[in-house]
C-alpha cells in the first residue's frame, strides 16, 4: 500500500505539472486489467479529482462519413488559437474489436496531432461499452488535472455509446450531412433529442443551399419536441469543416451555452447528477457482471430463457429464481 | 405445494372459461405482497401463459387534460361493436401514492364500465414503477387467457412509465392537443419518438383548423427523425373523441399496423424481444432491490455518495467497493 502511495504521488505530481508522458502512462494504468494497476490508477484519480472539473466537456457524434475528424480538427485549431488547451478522447465501440487504433486517430487529425496545445488519446479497448465509457470518464479527470480546459469526446452515432458520452459531457453536438433525413438511417432513435446543437456539415460548394434548407427543416422540427431540462433552446447551424465557415460561430455558441447554463446553476447541477449517475450506473454494471459470470446462474439462465421465449415460464418468475440462486438464497 | 396446485387449477379453469370474478381474484393475488399469494399467482400465470398472446396490445399516453379517458371510451366502444373483447389496464405512477383508484377509473369511463364486452382494471399500487409495471405485464397474460383480444394500457406522459408501457405493447399511441408544441412542456423527451401513431385529439368546433395544422407540422417533423426498427412510418391523424370523428380511422390504422408488422415477422419478433427484455430487466431490478436494502451497503452508500459529490472519490471506485461489500468479497 505504502509503495502504491509513493508511486501514485509521483504520477499525480507529474500530471499536475502537465507532464504528458506521465499523463499517458497513468491513462494506460486506467486501461490495464491488472489488479495492482487498477489500484494504482484509483489512487492517482483520487489525487487528481480535486484539481479536475475546470473545463468544458463537449460530446460530438455523427455517422461515419459526416466528417467528424475534419470537424474536430477545425474546431480544435480554433479553440487552441485562443490559448485554450484541448484534449480529444473517443468512445468507439468498434475499438472493442480492433483494441484501439492510436495510429488511426492521430493520422486522421494530422494538424491537431502536431499542435503542442492539444492532446489526443484514442479510445480505450474493453470488453464492454460500460468498461470503455468508465475508462474514458476517468481519463477526463486526469486530463483536466493536467490543465486541459477543453475536452472533446467523439463517438459514432450508431449505438449505445451516445448515451454514455451524453452522460459525461456538458454540451452535446450532433453533426449531420446536408441531405436532411437521408443519413438518419444510420443514427439511433433518441440521439437527435440529446443534442444541444445540430450542425449541418459540408455546407460548401454546391451543398450550401441544401445545407441551409436542411437546417431550416431541422429547426422547425426541433421546435415540436419537448424542451430540454436546461431550458436551452437547441440550435441548428450550418458549417464547413473544410472551408472553416461556421466553425467560429459554433465555438461561440458553446461558450454562450456555458454562460447560460452556469448562470442558472444547471451546468454544475448536471455535473453532480452525472457523478451520481455514474455511481449508480457502475453499481448496476458490476452487479450484472458478477451475476452473468456466476457459473450456476449462467447454466440456469439458458434454460430459463428458453422457457420464457416458449411461453412456458413468466419472465418475472424466472428472474426471481435466478437472483435467488445468485445470492445463495435458494438451493 | 399440492394445495397450491389444486387452488391454481381452479383459478386457471375459471379464467380460461372467461370467469371475471376469478380473473379479478387472480389479479389481486398478483398484486398481493404475501409470499404464498405470490407463489399461487406464479402458478396461475404459468398455467395461463400457453393460452395468452392472441391479442393486440395498445399503449396510450398523453398529458392530463388531453382527453385520454374519453378517447379510450370512444375507441373501446368502436372496438367492442366489432365483436372484440377489450381489457383496459393502466400504469399510473401516482397510484403509488393513492394505492390505486378503482372508483376513479370506472367513473371516468362510464360507458365502457357498463359494456359487458369490456373489462376495466385500475393500476396496481406498488412501491416502485418496476413493481407496478411487472404486475400490469402479468395481468395482460391473465386477461388474454380469459379471452380478451384487445388490450389498452393507459399511462400518463410524464415519466418513466412510458418506457415500461412501450416495452409491453405492440402499438404505441401518443395523444396530443391541437395547440402544437404547447403541451409538450409536460411530455418527457424521447416519448414522441416511441409513438407509432400521433393523434391530435379535440379536433372539433373551432379547433378543427388548428388541429389540422398541428398534425401537418408533426408529420413534417417526424419525417426528419430516424425510422423505426419496424419500418412502420409513424402516422399523424386528427380525431375528436367527443364527436367520434377519426376514431374508426385510428382503429383501422392499428389493424393495418398489425398486418404490416405480422407479415414481416416484426410483430412476433418484438414480443419475443419484450419477453427477453423483461427477464433481464427484472433480474436487474431484483439485484438492485437486494443491493440497496442491504444494511451494510445502505450505510456505506450515503458516505460514498457524499464523497463522490465532493470530488473526493471517483464514482467507479466507490461503486466497486460497495459491490464488494454487498457480495461479501471484502471486509
């Protein structure tokens, strides 16, 4: 334990001084599956926690092909030109297969990679989305402690990862293509309603008119949906990551959002809710992991699921029996 | 056990013969908290399961004041005039406080209550939404076994109960008022996207034009949202539960939906997914109940939550510790 504390202090000191090598090593500890690495990581995170939080956390999503990397490059260059320090993280469910792609992320964002104000860390690999999300959420803490005041967390708009990202950011941006509605085939229902800003990208050349029309359509449509609990009115803008048009306006809007939600206490309140959410969400994840990996449960579950689907057993009765077996309350 | 089986057989025989007194008594067993009632209820449900499923299950939601009771009366009379047998159930989170309101539901729907083809059962009371939803889902099984081929499950569009209802019905109907957008203040985000049909009610007298305009606006807006996994195109209609205008069209549309989704195998597939959903959802609910009621956990949780909110402890680390205490893996 004492050794862990000495080691952790070295890491914490390095991170607080903005040492990127230390930061990267600490993130690797977060991602490690070894128990002693996990323990060390927890100590480092808890040392960094009091120094974290002074930032804006931005979630960005959109289907492949919408131009996320180019957009993040353009927004990131704008942000860093104002003296801000940017960290770019990702939650990519596909990295569960590819085990992350450092090279991929860095070559996709060549300018940002070379920018000394910017830190890019690819998505962690993991067995479950919950695990990957957890690691990203903890990485946010370390990045903030290392002095990064702007965080972008990127994800692909096709699965449950948006819910995870939405639960760890202050501002959620959905990128769409000018062909309004067309690419929604690839976006999961419910994601549009999470957005604080919808940006129609690739509004350049021949696309400009189409992008404007698409933006107007979305603006009308979003008015017909229930208001956000922040009372922030969802904005719809056009932009071109390629030409840079609209990028400054988007950053301006994010700043406006922060001012608006901080004045009403919503910004801080949402962060507290998110911390509480992750506590209870993680409890649930751990309980489920233990449950589904319990050998006796796993065998019985297959049987019971078959019976439920064949309408021989009620799902509720089956669930009750399985939980009793798990907790040793029966048999 | 033998006595339970004999008792259960009497109930099952009665229910299968359409005996409403037996049906009501069995539902009361489902709602009971006594262990022996619960066991008897499980046996009855499992006896009814093979005879259930031959129905259309319709979820209806909308804010208070939208005219749900009048609408259900109008739709219900239409349905029963075609020789169908209708059961009306409800999931009302407020019944957790009022412990259900039999009188309320029956006086709200005076005509349906007097209709011999129709069975109305008020919302079960319960400690948690999960518990209430569970009881309603099991009540559906018994009603179907008793020969009811049309089920309406009503809820109020203000909370998590829609998610529960959506997970136990084939078709989800959202009722809105003619003042497009106005009453959305009361509807939770995400509910609009669950609907298979949006019906603008109270389209009578002076409201007719406003209702038509509102319907057109919603129609346009819904086109800009991702398609449903059923590939069913969400419809928007106007109706007046008071004058009866549009009610026959709505029933026709529900029949069309069933034909459409049955032809593609979606209807049956969705019911299977729902059964699986309830199995795993209930496992989760039971695990959480056990966890949060664990005395040692409850004490420690308060402490840890305070530390998490004060940024002294990471939510993930706290969750891990708590689950270990719960499962007796530590201390």
